[in-house]
C-alpha cells in the first residue's frame, strides 16, 4: 500500500496506516496544508475553493473530509459533486474561486484516490508550490478558524452541463457539421463520471450514443487506464453496432482514446495528433507541444502545417508551461490528453471529443481511413514495479552513460533518440513503477526495444 507525494498531487491507497496510505488523517492533513497555503498566498479575508470528484467508491468520504477541513480553516467550499477534472478546472475561474480540489486518482485502480490541487486559474500547481504544501503538511503548520470565522458550504448543481455549453461555444467546434454527419458512437466511461459527461455532450451534438460502462458507481469493469489490452469489450461492440467509432475516457475524463469503426485502436497517441491536425488546418498553422513520452507523429503533423513543435518533461503542468512559453495553439500528452488553450489550460476529453468529431465530419472519411492518413509509428508502453531498495536515479544514470554516444535527454528520466526509434525511461509520479516507453516503425521493433531496456534495467537492479 502506498502514499505518493508529487507534482501530480497527493495520491494513495485507501485503508492501512497513517503516513503510508491515503487514510482519513492523511487526507485532513494534506487538505489543511493546501488551505493554509491558499491563505498565505492571498490577502483576501474570504476565500473560496471549488471541489469535485470522480465516481470512485471512496470519493464521497475523501471529498467530505477535504471540504470539512477547508471549512475549519475559514474557507468557503463550493461542491460541484460528481464531476470531471476539466469541469472543476473551468469552474474555478467561472466562479471566481481562489483554488480547486479534484478528488480523483485518474487512471489508477479503484483502491486508489488522490487530491489534485488547482490555483486560482484552475491550473495545476507547479513543483515549487507543491513542495511548499508538503512542507506545511510535514510541519503540521495549521491554524484553524474560530467559531465565528468558519467557512460556508454550498452545493452547486449542473456544472457538467455548464462545461458542455462552454465546449459547444468554441469556434472550431463545428456543431452544424457534426449534427449533419449522423455519427453513431460507443462510449466506455469505466463506470465513472465520463458516463454522465460524454453521453450528454453527444446528445447536444445529435450523435447516437451507445453507452458501455457508463453507470457512475465507481466499480470499474476493467483496468481504468485506456490501453488496448483493457478495451476488448468496446472494440467488439463498435463492430457489432456498426458504429462510426468508439470513445474511451479514464475515470476523471482527462484522457481520451478512440476505437476505429473496424474495432482497431486509433491509438491514444493519435488522439492528440488528429485534434492538432484539425486545429492547425483551421488556423493555417501554429505551434504545438507534447511531453517527451509522446509520439513523433505530432512533430510530423506540426511540420506539415509549417508550425514549430517542442517537448516538455512529463506532467501536465510542464506541458502547460511550455505551451505558454511558445504560445502553442494546441498540445498535450501522448496518453490521450488534449490541451486546447482557447478553452483552458488543462487536459479535457470533452474538448477532445468535440474537436475530433469536427475533424471527422470535415474529412468525410471513416475513422480507420483517418488513422491511415497519419505517419505510422508504433509504441510499446511497459512498466517495472519498484521496491523501496531500488535506487532509480542511479540506474537511470548508468543507462545514460551506457548510451552516451546516442542522442540522450535527461530533463525527465532518460530519453534516448535513435535514428528511427526512441526509448523513454522515467520514474512515475503516480505509481511506484519505472515507465518504459518506446516508439519505432513497427510494433515488433517497439516491443523488442522495450524488452531490451527492461532487461538492461533488471541487470542493473540485480547487480
């Protein structure tokens, strides 16, 4: 059982012992640390925080603990209830709030939960801000409000609908073209809040929706990470229903994967590629950003539209910072995370679905044919479980030294670029694992490259 404190927030498994898991005591401590940090950043007397959660079984408990802790600090809470990560992100500025907390562990299994923390812009905190909150928690530097200064609690209904309306207002979301296309779409929302949001969005677009695992009860019917090996049910149903495509989101709806009309995977890496192709085409160019673990295909598409492509370290806040630095018009992560600044600086599957369907409607081709129109790269995504005694930093240093004659990037783990393929090795921010991502010109080559580096790491671990 694990408690992970990182740039991605405070994440852990439910149950177990204090300081080793996301127990009620740890939840209160980190909620209080965030509240104290907010008070230190603001001269305002009255502060407000937006809170929302995915449909995890533990979500109501964790949300209640965080809300009551913030009230105890004298901070008002507006609770949007069952929600999505991007919904809370847009709610913070729309409500003029001072911050936000999303209760979700993203793609992690049901025993996990987390506190994702936002600033007044509805964006994730940076590493320095996160470190300050961890320091407050460690020192238990809390000062709670007296009786007349306690915060007030407000329940806010319908924010997913507000989010949908904001998406439909976007200039490049071609509502008319989508409505006229007559799309039929299967949706797998892994029994979380995507089961509320995505079908509601499709209904507004006159898209026929076949719901699969859309009951927001928190009982995930398969591993919630939207990878090919977890998506056999939707692949079969797309073919059976004669659907134009399938849409898959993770529990907090910030990752989007697409299934083609023949049941094959469009590839979560290519979700961003397709949306970027559409946006760049409509804008007659522009710059893009993705992280080091993302496909070279985005670089190729950006070059095709005469734009500039740059990379960042893994982590949404790192991608966002690089997008701001380069004034990128679209970016994101190769895990199906679409960041479209015209909407907001956060990964948003609702925006991704709307842009993807607009693109498909304009192209007037099948989903499979659209995928075939892009550069054909193949990725392999593997992981190695960590034990406490493994010195990841030392292992990665040795790998970098071994391949020093290649193009080596060490801003986030170790990425090694070869002529026609690459490998990226890094310690995860969200799980006790080393991620081993590879990309090549065939699936076999990508798998072989991944296996080669897994063996390298195992040898170093055992040496």
